[in-house]
């Protein structure tokens, strides 16, 4: 594998960023689908199947968002810019909101699980054992905000997807190929003055 396709460039995101982005998108889709099915069907074998994976996948998502954030910081100077003006600032704020919520939602779920006093072993990997006492403040914080902030995250993600469509269809900007287009080594890419698309 060519090392040039792993890293981000000013024209496109590299393979690592793409795997983290699309892998997390698939996991979030699973999580939100499961919760929507639970709301629609209540206690049902189908919803139980999804809900049974929710805590383990939430822990995995927490780990992945931390890795994604670290990778993003390492590539910060190489990444495609959001652009100038109001749209660029809005894109920056939108991405910061997504990242903040992607950290907060699973963190609250993990804090609630820890506060419950029960052992937690996502995918069979023990993170902590059962505790003699519960920590009501952690459970209450998780109960109060985990689900609500998750739905806010879904709304922000929907706005993110909508803006990709607006950029593509209305503004004719080539932002989608940055994350979904062909991977090329830096020497094979178009010059910085061209907009891929």
C-alpha cells in the first residue's frame, strides 16, 4: 500500500480518515436504527437484538471518536480547508458540534453504566467489575442527557448530510469527493486551483 494515500491532503481525506468516518457512520446508523426500532416496536425480539449491541457499540464508538480526533489533530495542517466566509465558519462550527456530541453521547452512556454498579464488558472485554454501591449522580446524568443528546446528534448529522447535498447540487462544490472520491497519492492529484467534482 502506498503511504501517500493514508494521510490527508488539502484536496482529499486519506484512507485512515475515510475508514474512521464511514465506519463510524455505519455504527451510528446501527445505533440510531436500533433505538428507532425500539421506539416503534417496544419490547420485541427485533428491538432486543439491536438493544443488545447498544452498550458495546457505544463503547467502541467512544474509542473510535477519540482515535478519530487524535488522527484529525495529527493531520490538521494537511486536511482540506472548509473554505472562507460564512459557509466556511458554519462548516467548522458544524463539525465541532458533531465531534463534541460524538464524545458526549457515549461518554454519558459509559458514566451511567459505571454509576449503575454493574460490571461492564463490551465484546467480552472487562472494563470494570461490579461495584457494591451505585453512584446516583452518574446514573441521573446519563438518564437525563444520553438519549436526548443522541437525538440532537442525529439532527446535526442530518444537517451535515443535507449540506453535502447542497454543496453538490446547488453550489456545485466538490466536497463529497474529498471523503468518497478516488484515493490518489499526492503527486497524482489535481492541482490545488481545481475543484474536484
